């Protein structure tokens, strides 16, 4: 069950003027589970299709069937492995983001609770200090706002970092292949 702001603290977050994180960590984890299920089903289906192609090649002979089997084995395995790895990587990233959401929400609840307790103490002290304790309210609100804003920024950074990791990981492999290919062509040209 997603962590929600306790109703008793809704006034506090409205008071400091910052939003409650609208990201549902349970939904993120559910998406991650769906991606892993899809990835597993894809692996199983690919294995079944490969077995069918191999059975087809066992019953038929010739260059064309050999070419189909060779091409199927090479291309489908690479593409499926990349897709499965991408799905699993994205699922892992969703889990990390869900953990970041929980951490931010717990921190925000703690900061708002501390602010509420300080308000109560401040109100009690106001009677004894003839209202001078009310000046502490500004510091309490400012500090709480600073803490909550920092937690929201940290959550944003986690989401951005995970999104970049997902986007750049496949690209790194492609760039590595391209550089390796260029280097190989350069060596071949130098030797020719």
C-alpha cells in the first residue's frame, strides 16, 4: 500500500506551500513486476520458437533452410536478449525510483510532524513569553520548507539518474561496437 500523507498533516504541507509527491510507489513496483513477467514470457516464447525452427531444420535440408536457421539463431537471439535486458533494467530502475519515493515521503512526514510539534510548543510558549515565541514560527516554517524542498529535489534527482541510466546503457554498447568497428576498419586499411 502506497504511503500517503496522514490527514492530520495536510494543513502542514499546504502551509509551507509545497506539493506531496504524487508518485505512487506501489504502481511503480507493479509496473516493474509486469515488465519482469513480460520479459520472462518473451524468453520462454523465444525458446519455443527456436525449438520450432530447429525442428523445422531437422526435417528439411538445403541451403535455404540452413540460411534461415543461421539467420534466425543470430538475429533473434541478439534482439531478444537486448529486449529482455532492457525490460529487466527498466524494471530495476522502477524499483529504485519506488524506494526513492518512499524515502522522500517518510522524510517529508517526519519534517511535517516535527513542524507540527514545534507549532504546538511555540503556542504554549507564546503565553509565557507574551507572544515573543511566535517569532520562532518563521524559522520553523522556513526550516521545514527547506527540508521538504530538499527531499523533493533528491527524489527528482533519483528519477532523472535512473532515466538516464536506462537510456544510456544500451547506447554505450552501441557506441562501443561502432568504435571497435571503426578501429578494425582502420587497422585493415593500414595493413592493406
